[in-house]
C-alpha cells in the first residue's frame, strides 16, 4: 500500500512538472508571436510545431531572434544553439530551461514542523552574488591587493 502511494505521488508530481512546462512553452510562444508581429508588421501566431525557418520567411533572422531571446529572457544563447532548433517548441524548451524568468519547479509545501533545517535555510538570505565575478557586487578575496578606484 505504501509503495503504491509513492508511485502515485511520483506520477502526480510528474504531471505537475509537465503542466508547468507546457504553460511556460505557451507563454514563450505567445511573447514570440507578439514580438514577431510588431517586427514584421503583420499579425503572426506561432505554434510549437512550426519550423524555425518560417520566421526567416517572415523576415526575422536567427540573429535577431537570438538577440531578442537574450534581451527579453536574460539568457546567454549562442547563434549555433538557436540555429540548431528545428521547431519553435525546441527553441521554447531551450529558452525556458536557460532562463530564470520562468517558474519551473512546482512549489513545495513548507510547514515549519516538517523539515525545520531545510526550511530555515530556504529563508536565510544568501550572499552568493558576492562570489560570482559576473555580478556588480562581486567582492575580491581579502588577500588580493588591487589599488582602489578612488
């Protein structure tokens, strides 16, 4: 009985992840339709099964598409990745995976009594940006001596 419960729970969580993935894909395709309509000057509605070559037929190059994806969704896609996409569904999945603008994981229930340690760590602010050299708040280690920018 317990084993069957966990198998059922696994399928339920898989269904939630699939619903989230399909909704994120639809959101991306809707935004792509709006942007490409404004660029081409004609109303366009893209579906996941459409080929990426149809964008080029409407005058939207892969370079412009890549630049829009990087600017809109704060990704760092290269031109080869965008060029290798056969359909818009594949492009949408890549952008959703690479971007932090989409909510990808189902939210878990956080009761204070169930897992106190993990719940505490989820709510403690982190200074991870101080150790990432690509952020503005990056702090050099204490042993590094560079002249100050004063």
